[in-house]
């Protein structure tokens, strides 16, 4: 507090409460006590019930000897258990370690060891896996969890708003997963930003298509709760089931990577009189995907962020004056990564340490800082120092700033293809390929080349029932981009992906 | 930060920025640079221009010798000067003291002396008053302000988020005005709450009917800016002008006390195809006012708060399931003070130190704490101690909690009329009177009575062209409430009001 004379504040607790996401559930339980909070098949929980279960989960954890600061791992799909752990573990003052259910046992064991988790909670479908990886941990299965929770007293520990609250192990398109450290204050503010940007209200019905174990579900476990909306659980993204739930539960919003939308659009959506909001992140939506979503009644907002930034740091905030532009121009604007979200996280694009001009052309690395940036990598000071060399977190993403201040990514630093001294943006080539009617998805990576240093190679998934020759694709790209950017080789088949739907380019590079 | 082993955060500045409302303008200037920010007659400012003017105002203040922590007073209507000072004074690290333009010179001089302000900025229409009250201060008139600002360099001082940021002198329905101390963090969070609750977006066009000098305009100078909306300035609430601006500027929202709405509805609104959101505070809207607003295309949300809570602490958050109730029931629900707003401010109703049951009947005093509570009263430790005896700020308002958790005020502690040992809620009697077709507004206060201790007396303003006898009003009230609650005396005429439209009951009591 400033020290100038003449005033003295009252005891700080009257004007200070720690910013923590659990405060959002506390309020929801006050305001929306008897309203629906969670749907999971036949299970329906009100906010009063959700609040009670979370406080008792904290009591359960204390009963197991969990102390503030201890790590608690959860192996679950988008289930009530995983949702409740986003509050219960925090009420206990412990650190939530969400496990990616698609990882191999050895990878999960590494994360459990690295995080030092002492307790492992799991959903019924992962009982076998939990036993396999849970050696040395207190493993609590669903039946025991329910019994212990029922016996436990409600419990809560006051949060330190800048203290460690969760570890999110990066899904790892490269190297060893790192434990990204989240703090209460960042999660709280990110939640408010999501409420504001997506106008979440008590009428919001949110479908859990995005894995909750990925960046804590972009803060939506807390944001939907803040608004008093309904969480609709979903264990697995099955397109027909998604459309059915949208209809049956009156879903108003969901999130996902473009690949999730691509798979949804492969199934004809049922007739429906209303539109659904969709936040898309992980990769920019292509014009053809946007057009398909428009026809399917999905309103797309493009987000950009990283695990290190609590998920969405930037939002392609739509401006009313763009509504009158031609559809093709709108698609270009909508695929940009956008501007920093409402809470104070500052985005810069740096080249040789200085900000690039807003010319839509000069490439620089995206750097961030603010209240929604991680504390660092857990037990990895070296990686932290590399990522935050000077107080600004380096994303490894390369982009340009347009004259209107909107960020557009051109590539991951490591995904740029350098051919004969010229940079080729893999994203640019992928967008050109995606515009071909036969192409469902494409990934372009560098292939070593004796003459040029590197040359692009394209991995392409075709739409069902379509065929196309490499020559035709090559001509298609050359009609749109400089000739040297067109890949020399085309391989057809499914693309390897991370759990959050990102294409594993490192795996494609390893194939060369 | 928690001290447990195993992790070390990166330098705090990568994951920490002070929460201050100026961050919201910084973002708006990035995101909405060329979009319209301010309309004042013929003057139109973009966010880039607004940002520049505010940073240069900070430079101007530094040039005048203003140091961080110094108090800067502003005497202005809802003008660009006053709006810009809500950022410029903060950029300078100084403390904003907004002056109520309706106070007498002696009252203003008291506030200037008490606050220790060293600089006084003013709008052109207050030149004479500024000279009269500005003795010993550096008085900067509009022409000089414009010249100095143009010459000044942009300037900013890093904010201390829990430090003093503004003084709001209570408009004083009783006693001497007290200087309520606002902090950056509270103003920032309150702004985000207003954005979320009122779904402010870049399409918001906000009309400044609420005095900006009152609780810093309920945080709307910052909230509208956060959303990238348009501020439409308004020097004086003239009903015809308000309707004209709503039409001409495409206004989507404004705020005000019920009296503002009453005066608006006295003028026939022009035909208009869209509805306008209105936040109403200061007193609950009566059923007849709500019906009139509904017909006039105004969607009412009722707020409750005090100067000490950055304005709105509670919001009568509308539940979708209430839409199907009969209109009369909706009006009763809409007049309740509601639930705590989205940011963490906790509301309790206390009787003899414990929480009242949620029975809609047991009366207690409303108490609050959280991030949107004041630091205390400036240079008045005694008053602060009385208001915050135990870490909870006592509002002096008496209310009940309904079974659904919604707060309903029954009276100010000092406005309760105790007649023959029975409590009479002045609000209850006023609502009954307001339901009479001839009554525009009513205020009920206690009158000393030899037999009963106190008896209610009613001050009533009739609608133009209407007449009614005291006997008829008495019968009207008795038909609705217990006989002992009906006032014995009725006096007709205009009601004395504060600048924010609250009825000055202390003045009415002094008339007895």
C-alpha cells in the first residue's frame, strides 16, 4: 500500500479477499442454489449439491492426509469427478494435477513422479490404468471416493492468490512434458474474461467437448460456474452424440480444436431453430470450415493461447463493422488470432528484442506477460529461464501484427520451413491445401533437401469419397502461392494428433 | 506465495500486473484504436485519441508538480474532462476527487480542504464557482487545460493495486460528507463485474445519465471502456434530450435512480424499434414504474450498493424461470436488491451478530466485505471504526433474506418508524402510496408522537393534472397494509433530493 500520509486503511480483510476460482462456486451456491449445475447422463446436480460435494471432497482429501501445497492427481474424462476436483482440490489448498487420459502408462507415471502427487483419483473407466500407474500413491476409485466424501465434513483452506494451484503438463508436440504452474489469481481473472467475452449467463448450457484436463478446460469449469450456467459432461467426442446433446440439453456453447468441428460437420446436424456459440483454438479455422459451421448454425470465435497462458490469451474479438464485409474477407479476419483478452495480459510481437511494426508483414515472436501467465515450469528452472528470458514469456509462435492491431500467426518458430533462404510458412501452405474441395485436413513440415536445405512435404487427409492426385494438389497450391512454397511430396492418410486435437508435427517430421 | 518446496516462480512481473482501471483503457486503445470512444455534442473521440489525451493529462499534472498520492479535484458535469480524469489522474498516480456540482460553495470548500487537493480542474460552465472555491489551489480552466495537455508528454506511473485511487465524498443524506477511499483493485474488479452483468460489448452505446461524480459513475467510465463501447456525454438530464440521444446515437444502455426514470416517463418516448437496458439504483423501482418502463421499451435491472462499495454491490440477477410468472409477481421480484455481484464481495444480513434465517421475515443489518469495499473514510478513523467494527462493513440498511437467497431491503436503520413498539418500514408505506394512480412519488418519515412515540407522515408529489385527498390516500394504504402503518398526515409538493436522485429524508424530518 502506498505510504503517503493522511489516511490509514481499515483492517485489510474488509477490502481484500484472495482471488480464487472457488469464490465463484461459493457465489453460485448462494445465488443459484437450486438451479441446475451439472448434467451427466441421468445424474443432475444443483449448485447447492455441487458446492457441497466439492467442500466434502476437500474434507476427504484432508482425511487422506493431504496438506496445503500437496499435489492431487485426477485421471478422468469430462466427468463430474474431474469438474468437482477443479474446486475440491483447491478448497483443500492442494494443487490439482489433471492427467491426459490418452497418454501411455509410462508417460503418466513420469508425470506422477515429476509432480510428486500423493493421491490419485480416477473415474471408473480408468480403474485398470490407475492401478498400473498408481504404485506408491494413494489410489481412490469411484466407489471409495463416493463413500469417503459422504463421510467427510465440508472443509476449506484460505487460498494464497499468487500461490500454486494447478499443474498442467503440456501435451508435448515436442520433447518431455513440462509442468506448467497455474496460480489462483490467474485462473480467477481468466474465468471472468471468458464470462465477459462469451456473455455467459444463467441461461448458458455448456457442453464439455474440450478436454477438461487440457489447460483446465480453458477456465470454463470456473467460468460457467461463475455465470450459474449448466455443465453438460461428455466422456468422448462422438459427433452424433454431440448433436444429440446440443438438441436434448439445449446446449448454447462448446469449445474445441478445428479437428473437433471437422468431425462434427462430417455428420449432418439435426434441424434446429437456434444457433450455438463455439470457441475454437489450437489452430486457425479454415475458410471452408467457417463456411461449414455457418451452414450448421455454429457461431465461431477464434481463440489463441498456450498452456502457459491459462489457455486463451488472445481472442479474435469480432467488430460490428465487419458484419457487412464479403464472406471471404470475414473468413480471413476470423482466422486471425486477434487481440489480448479482457484481463490484463499484454501481447507483443518481438523481432530482435523490439516490437515489430503493425504492417501485417514483419514476422516476430509472440511474447506475453500479465496476470494470466504461468508462474513457471515446475521443478525446471532451466526451462523457465529459457521461456522467460527477460520478464516476457516467449511463445515460440511467429506472427505479424496487422495495422488494426490484430495478431496473425504465421508459424511455430520450429515449423517454419527455410528453403533456399526463403521462409515458407507451413500454416500458409496448409490453408491453401485446405481450400481444395477434396482435402479434409493437411499438415506441412520440412523435409531435408540437399539443394535447398529444406523443402515442404504435405500430409493430407482426404474427404470420404474424394480422390485427388499429387499433381492436382501441387497445381492448386501454385495457383495460390509463390511456386517455391508448393510441397514437392504429398502423402495421404490420417494425421497423428494430441489429445487436444493439435497435429503432432514432430511425429510427421520423424517419419521423413 | 506459499512456501512449500519444489517450485520457484519466475520473476513476478511476468505473471503479475497491478489490477487498475487504466489497464482497461490501455487494452481498448490497442484493440479499438480507431473506433468511437466518446461523443459530446459535435466532439467525437476515438479510443486512440482518448488514450492519448489521458496519458497527456497525466503529463500535464506532473508538469503542475502533482506527485503520486496527491489529490486532484475535478468540477465537471458528465463531460469529456470528467471522463478523461478517471484515467489521466490515475495514470499520474494521483487520487481523483470528483466534486458534486450541485453542492453549495461552502460544502465544496470543505471537501477541497478535507481532501487536501492541490489542483482543481473544471468545465467551462463552472468557471465562476471554481474561482470562488479554488483559493489556495492551482485552478486549471478548460482553455489552459487544453493548451497544457497539448504541450505535455504522455506519462504514467505504475499503480499500487491496493493503494488509494479516488475519494468519493458521500452525498450526505445525513451529517458531514465523508471521504470514501477507493482502491485500484476494487475499481478494476467492479468494472469487470459491470461488463459481465450488463454484457457490455463493442456495440454498447452508453448514455451518461448517472452523475459520473457519484461513486465514479458506478465504475461505468472504466467498464464501458473495457468493452470498447461508446460513452455519450450528457451535461444535464433533460428528458426530451435523453430520448433524442437514445434515438440519434443508438444508445443501448444507461443508469439512474428511479426519479430519473419517472421524469423520463413523463415525456412520451419517440417510437423506436429496439429496447434499451437500464440499471436502476438508489431506491427500488415501484411496480408502476416498472410497468411504465416496460411500455417505454426500457429493460430494468435493479442494483443496490453504497458509495462505500464502489456503487453496485448487489444485483437483482434475473432468473430465466421468472419470465413466465405473472407481471405483478415479476415486479415484486425485480424490486428486490438481489444477490452479490460477480466479483468477490460477500453480503450478509446480521441480527445481534449472527446471520438471519432465509425466511423473508427476520430483519437484520446488511454487512459486506470483499474486494469492492472501500479502504475506509479518509482522515476519519473514528467513522471508519464505527462503520467497520469487526471486519464487516455495516451499511445501515435493514433487510431480509428470502428463501432463494435474494436480499430485500426494508429500510435504512434510521428510517424505520417505531410506532407503539411496532416497526413500520417507510419503504413499504411508500410502495403502497406509489401504487395509487395519482401519486408520482412519495416519501414517508417519522413524526414525534406523544402517544405512539412516532407516527408516519407522508410527503407526496402528485402526477400533473391529478388530485387526491388525504382521506383517499389513507384509505388506499389501509386497504394494502396494517391499519397502524397508514400515515396520519399527508403533505403535497415536490420532494428535496440529492444529486444522485435520492430523497433527502433528513430535510423532510427537519420540516416537522
